């Protein structure tokens, strides 16, 4: 199975929809995905993600299935609930500047993450992605997954969501701590990242990172 993670297009955050530029980006990413043999489309229920998914949905004639747990993350240290103190990406950079290990399994104890409400979002998304994958035939067993069926060809699924929730989900699948993912992968608008699982039945190795943050479809637009 292949999972194509797609971040939403340029948004109007206040109205939770796409800007004119974001709609153009959504058109371009739909065209980019035309020949990926996508059989299912999933999306965060938030407007900017679903609106981005609609372009691919209409082009391929596939319905959009919602994943509530993939709505965007929030964070908070002190009194600022979202875009102020506690921003995970700037926090990860600051922790790295302090010489601390972003790749530690004990990331929840790192400065700027220890008392950050972003942990609530991670606790929502990680079990959510495992339950979703189980419905697709991949059952998590410790650090890895067991494939319950045999695939002759890779089934390809598109998942439209957000930079933060995608980072949590992909990090969990690949056993990479959330702060490390924040520092590693700054996903651009309509950036495409592809994870490929093995097709054979039984215990499987770590999924392959086939493509990361591909935004070639919007360059020059």
C-alpha cells in the first residue's frame, strides 16, 4: 500500500478555506496526482484540507472520506493558544540550538515540549492513525506493522490534511519523534509525501519514504 500525504493549499486561516492562490495550488496538485492510481481519498474535516481534496475528488470521481483525528494540531505554553509561544517548529529549532537530542523517545520531557498542549494532539493522532491503518489491513505490533492481507499491486490512498497532523502521523508510522519531524520536514502548501508499505502478508519492515515534500507542481505558479 502507498499513502500519499498532501498538505492543503495556501489558506485563509480565519475563514478556514483556500485563498485564490490556494485554489490554484489545489488544481495543480490534482493534476499531479491524476496518474497515481489513487483508489481512495481521505481528508481532515477542516475546510482548507477538504477543499484541497475536492479538486482531486472531482477529477478522479472518488468520494472524500473524513478522518476527524487528522484535523490540525494546536499548541500552548503560557497564555497563547495557537500561534504564539510553544510553536512546535520554532520550539524544535530552539531545542536543537541548545544541543539537545530531538530524536529522543523521551521528547515529551524536552524544554518547550514538556508542558506544551501539543502533546494532547499527538495523543489524538497516534492512536487514530493506527486504528485507520488497521482498517486498511496493517496492525501495529510494537514498533512495526503486520500486514494481514497479500497485495498483488500496491493500493494507493491519498490523505489530505495539515503540516502538523501529517508530521505527527508520519513520524509515528516511521518511529520518528514529533519534534524531530518538525525540524526535519517543513511541508509546503500542497506538498506531497509518499510512504510505501510492503505488499506481502505478515510482519513488514519499516515503510519506505518514497517521496518527501514534493512541490514541483506549484513552482513558478
